[in-house]
C-alpha cells in the first residue's frame, strides 16, 4: 500500500530575513503539496524539526507531529477503499473531514461490505450510480452533493443524457439508497441532499407482445433473411418462453440449467433458485439457441430488436425486457394463476406480480364474459 510522505519544511518563497512560515510537505507520485502548520520560525532554529533555541519548541514539534499523524491516518483510511488520487490528497489537505469520502470510494466500500448480503443487481446499481456521478463530476465528495448540486445533476441527466422523469427518479432513489447504507455503516455522518425532491415516478403502461406477435418473432428466428438477426430473435424468443432476465440469459448453460423436464436457475437479481417446467414452447426455444454464439449484450440486442420488429411489421418499442412482460401477460391470458406466476418470475412480493394482471386486457374481457355473460 503506497502512502504519501510528510515532513516539515521551511517556506522557500518567504524572505530569509526574520521568521518564515513552517510548512508540511506532502510527497505523492513525485508531486509536492504544501500545507501551513500555522507557525513562523527563525530559519536558524530549524534542522528538520524546530530546535530548542525557538520559543516553545517542544510544544510546537508535538503539535506538528500530531498534524502529520492525523493526515497519515486519513490517507491510510482512504487508501483502504481505493487507490489514492491527487484529488484525495488535495481534499485531505484542504481540511475536509476524514469520512468525507469521494462518492466513488464510498460505493466501493459499501460493495465490499454488502457483497453476498444483498442481490447482485443491487450492488451493480449502486456501482452504476457512483460511476455516473463520478463521470459528471470526477472526484466529487459526499459533502459536496448538496441539494443545489443535485439540481445541477438532475439537469445533467435530463439534458446531457436525455433521461426522462422516471429514469431520473430511479437514479436518485438508488443514489439515496447508497447514501443510507453509508450512514448505517458509519462511513458518512449524514445525507447532504436529504429532502431533495426528485421528479415523481409515473407508472407507464408496460409493453408486451400478443401471442400472434410472438409467433412473428419465432418465424423470423427460424426463417429471417439475416443470420445475425435470426440469432438475436432466437435469444429474444427464449426470454419470452422462460421469463429469464437479460442477466440470466448471459449465463445461459443448457447442460447445467436443463435437468430432466425442468429449467432450473438462480435469479441474478434476487439470488432466488427456482424452476420452470419444460413445456412445448420453451423446449423449442431452448433447441433453437443450441449451438449459437453467446447472447450479445443487452444494449446490442435492443438495437437489433428494433430492426427485427420493423421487418416483421411490429410498431411497439421492443427491448429484451419486453420478453419478460410478455411471458407474464401471456401466462395470465391463457388462464394461469397469479400465485404460480409469482414463483416462476421470482418476485419477492405479490404486488410486483399483480401489475401484470392489471395490464392483461384479454384476460379481463374473457373472465368478465364468463362470469356475467356478454
């Protein structure tokens, strides 16, 4: 672990006549930083430390040693979280609190503490939030993220990144969650932007494919003109019939996940093990991706899905996550129970699953017709 060296030196810029300022020189990566000790002494009374010829020499030397020890401790604590940077050196010497970490460093420490204790997806969200705000303002510290700075960050998300209200709302929710954990672990004392009002989240109508539209994607996966797009369609169809999230598809391994007549996997988001019986549509989807190259990234898939949708005459905004919505709505539309759907989709509570019951218009129409008649 490489740490800065700190020694007392005289201010070379000061005049040699009379008392001159005594500084602390911090050497880091061949760069020099200076911090005043608050003392002025006669150059003749300095030989690396203040000599006895100077008034209160013992007291002054002791105070300087305490300052050096305090800085060394702060540098050490910061280096435990992540490699030290020039910004860290300047922040400590500027008199910022030892626990006023950069947001990136705080996130790194929290990830270490909670690894294996919370869902992998949650850790990834915390890291993503820290990376995003670090990209916006490199080296920004916890105390610097005040309400007014959050207003600036919101404008960055909205204007520079083109994020909408719901995305911005989710950004601040995750950021707040990260800071709450920082307080709980004693890494920081408070949340400096507590009370900041982010844009309200508005529940949007979830996009899903009808059964005939799913068949169009299946047909393209089997007969599409472009081999690369056929493979993307095949992975998308597998997601539709299995409800697998993109993160789970990235770990697809038929030999390990297909056991007997069931598809077994541990959900990457919730770390919940569960299974789905191999019904006809799912079995065909599994066979279709057999031998294909690993699924491309979610970003690439979403780009090419737009081209596939256009080619087969579907105008809906299609992403890989639409497959999961389609699985849920199709299951309910065909008469499946919401209790079984909850288990297959590894939802932690029924409220999440009930969203799909609300958007399954076909099921509503069929069930009310059966109960009341047309």
